DNA sequence: CGCTAGCTTGATCTCACTCAATAGCAGTGG
DNA sequence: CCACTGCTATTGAGTGAGATCAAGCTAGCG
């Protein structure tokens, strides 16, 4: 089911009916290769993209040729749902890995809304989650040092993957180069390398060739001043994401 | 009219009927003194706040006691409309100056939506504008140096005030201390002071005691790499905001 | 095998921070 | 009226986190 990861384990979830309805709004699935730009900034768009498999990015192209990531997306994210209301985007959307996406035409969303106005709320919620993550990225850049930033990003990614079952709370795949991580945290690849070594030496986590192993989630969370509140996860999931309740009972 | 500045001069606007309907959803107006915290992070909320007069902030309280602004709001902004869908906020909302706000209960918004589903779109749009500004704040912190950041913020504020008629394109009131500007741009008050001197000496703009005078908008815009696209302004307004068309004809 | 992309490590540099001192100005109270 | 307090702005000197530059290393791949 293409929408199986959408709004999973969040405070606002989709009912089975809503999920089915949304599924029916999918026009087609599509594949993109790693590195491809899927939506170019400023282009008028009439469809939105639900990420089914792989990872995608949203990034601003700076005039000096450098780019900067403003969001990283995991399966279940409605990557450019905001285009439904905005009609064009203020940034690019790209494939970080080879990806599978579901294409949802805006006219289909309109029909859906007309048929069931209640569907609007969870979709709106989804775009607001994005905004909440943006705010946390601002905080990360403004208030944390290099090691905290990287740690915070790893905690966030772990939490989001946890919610869709793509992390067990300690291990997850992260198909990003150190340069990519640098574009998220506004650091050079050189410095990311040093930071990752330090994190390894401190016994907090190991990041190697597209795979992350968090060895001490509790400490990593504290060091990064990470609080998953802004992800609006269900309480049990939020506790696991913060390393408070790693082995949930019941 | 309390909602007169809401979505003014944007690509998505409110119809007269919608504006009137929204006006009817206002339960009361309220005043807050400068410095007051209006909404505390995490508190369940059942109303949203439309800023009528003055300026407000949204900021994250860091554990070390420092705070960091993630948004500055001007009249016409629906400051915490996102609480309508999120139900609680991941940040604080505060009054930067003495402010007048209109309080809109969420139940009134629900009634409004039920009566006229079309109202949803512009409201959603408004929250997406916020997200677009967040993205630009990320870009600003990540890619610009101190002087560019301050200049970019001044350009943005000028553009937003222009849209509601609170700037003539060159002069506007900015009731922020240099420390406040520092919290926006992630700089110390000391460095903001130096940057403002430099901007003055370069003949780009003068910031003094709560008043900004932009003396060379075109150059300031270029220096800051500011592009108002992300504000989704109507074309004529966007040109003025970028200093391309300062004296509109016709 | 050689090529390229990614990672690592070292040396040096720089932008903005920190610390510190001074001045201006508003409000408050004697 | 002046003294005192607190907030804001300004300027200088020294410091440091992360950037930049440069060189070598590793691994996957045609």
C-alpha cells in the first residue's frame, strides 16, 4: 500500500477510509535515479509527490553555485504537498537515492476534499509537520555547535525512521555522504569527518558507509539537546525516539 | 477591519465574503504588553491569534537559557494558525511591542470551514507562507555571512511591511534592539552593531532607534542575495520589494 | 589496472565571539 | 536639580570554532 507510511505513529493519523481514499487519488508511481532533480524551483506544478521508497531532499540553490538542504524526506512524507496550495515551489526537490514516488494530481486532491472535507485536516497537519521541522533546523543552525548539529540530525532521522519502522532505534540506513550531511548542518565535509570521528571515539554512534549505528542513544540525545516533541509523535514512540524507553513493554 | 491586512497583496487573496466571514469568527480582541509571552510551548490551545497591530515573535527556548527567534510577525499575520491543526505548539509566541490581537476560537474556524469549505485554501496557504519563510531563514543562517544576514532580514521585513502598507519601500518602523536582530540572525549584539555601522558607511541603509531607512534598496537586495519569490507576493509588489520597480506607474 | 568519489589528516587562516571598558539616554527617586 | 540604575549602543583587544588549502588514503568500478 503506497500510503502505508503516511502519518504513521503521529498524533494525527489517517483513518482506514481516508488512507484508502488517498490511495485512490494516486495517478501513477514513478522512479527517479539518485541525484535527479524532480521539481525545479519556480515551475508551476499540478501534482504532488508522495515518497514511497528511498530518500529525497529539498534544497535552495544559492547564486554562488552551492546548495543548501532545507529538508530531508523519508518514506511516507508528502514531499511537496505544499505545492497543492502554493502552486509553485520556492526551492528544488531532488532524489537523494533511487526513489519510488506516488504521483497525486491536485485535481484528485480537490475531488477528495469535496467528497470528504475531513481529509483536509491530516493533510494540513502533514505540511505543518514540515514547518515544525524547519523551525528545528533553524534552532540547530543557530544554537548548536558542529558536533551537536550532526548528533541532532542523526537523532531526528532516527526518530522519523523509527516511526515508519525503518529504524530499530539503534540502526538505520542513511544513504548520505559526509558532504550531504554537511549541507544539512552547514558544515564542510572535512569538518563532518572530524565530528563523526569524535562521536565514534566518544562511544555515541558510528556512521559508516551509509549506515548509522547509535551506540548510546540516551547520551547522544542529551548531547544534541534533542527533544522529539516537534515531531508530534505518539507518546510511546516519542519516548523511544528520545532513548527514554528503548525496550517498550506491553 | 481586523482582518484587513491578512493575505494582502499575495498570490492567494481572500474574497470580500471570506474576509467578512473570518471577521465574524473573531471572538474578541486583546492587548499584550511588549515582552509578554502569549503562548507557552506545549500548552494545549483552542484559539488562534491574528496579529492586528504591533509585532510578535516566535522563538525556541534553548536549555541554556538563550532563546532564538524562528519567526517575526507583522500585522495581518495569523501568528499561530498552525495550532488549529497541531493543537499545541513546539515554540513560544511573544509580543515584541505592545500588540493588539484578534482571538479566533478553533471551533469558530471549524464552523466556518463547514459553512464554506473554500476558506480552507487561503488559510492553509497562510501557514505555508510561514514555512516558506522558515526555509529562507535556514538559508540565511546557513549560507550568508553576518552582513548579508542582517541585510536579508531587513529586505524581508521591508517587503512584508510593504505588502501591508507599513513601509513606503524605504522607511519603516522596526521596534527591535540590536540584540533582537542578533537573535534573528544568530549574531551577538556586539557584532550586529558593527554590521549596522558597515551598512551605514556603505550607504546601503540606516538603522537607528527603531527606525530603518533603506538608502539603496537595489544594492542592499543584491548584497543580501535577497529574492522575494518565497513571499508569494503579487508581481508588482515583488518588484518593488526587490528594488526593481520603486516608482510604480499606472 | 587506473580512475573517480569519498574519506582522513594536518597546517593555516578568518570571521564572528568573548571579554572589557565607555558612553548615551530614560526613568526613578531623593 | 542631580545622583543612581538599567538598558542600549559603541569600540577595542584577544580568542577560538570551523573554514580553507593541500596531500594522501581507500574502495568501488569500468
